[in-house]
């Protein structure tokens, strides 16, 4: 039974937390691109569009061949919205990770071990960061770009969307770092008597 629970725990971590980590990391660059031609001081906007036009006129565009400046990465708003949805859905599925982890720890009799307690605390912190910071900030940036709003819903005001995207990237980095530490603790199990 322990091997089955451990297998389910590892599979849940790979299949649920992995997509959130990747999608959340990909979201900030897409969010910055959503505001490449809006929401910035005119000087920055002009410099950026001039750089794009220069690159395209010299044949260094992205292979689109349209002759028009590319303001967004492939997929643009659709891709940003998809990444946000992936984060939301897989965050809910990620609840299975600590559930199977606690069941496995109970079977192994290690629920009181420091490495497991530390892992549980870090997991709670990562979940709180995802639910209270990352997902709401993603939704706010999408809303500010007019994406994913319900009919009649006004777009939230984000004074500096590119700076907000940069702060979101930092929060996402912290989220991923927490999970990396949890993975190391699960593998190394410092002080464990069950073997490595």
C-alpha cells in the first residue's frame, strides 16, 4: 500500500504541480507583451516599436513575413488566458499532492519527522502564494488588458502593467523555489530513519 500511495503522490506532483510551475513561469512574458503598445510612457513605447520596425525592415523579423510589427508572442491574448486557466485548474488538482503525501507519510510513520513537517509548511506557503498572489495577479493583468472580463465588468486599473508583470514573475520564482526545496527535502530526507 505504501508503494501505491508513494507512486500516486509522485505522479500527482509531476502531473499537477509541474504544469502550474511551467504555465505560471510563462505567463509574465506574455503579460508584458499584452501591454507592449499600451499602458507605458510614450518614450518607451516609441523606442520599442521603432526597434521592432527596424528589425523587420532589415529582414530580422520573427519569420511571420507580414511586414507588420509583432506586438505579441504567438497566440497573444489567447495564450495568456490559456496559461492562466492551466494554473487555475491544475492548482485545484494539486490538492492531491499533499493528500497522497500525508497518506504516504502516515504509512511510513514519519509524520512527525522534521523534514516532512518542513515540507508540509513549505507546501502550505507555496499554495498560499499561488492562491493569494499569483492567480489573482494573473487575473488582474488579463482584466486590465480587457481579457476574460464578464459582460459589463469594468477592466481593473493597473498603473504600470509591465512592472506588475515583473512583480508577478518574482512571485512565481518564489513559488517555484519553494517547490524545488520541497522536492529536495523529499529526496534527501535529512535525519530520516527510513533510508534514502
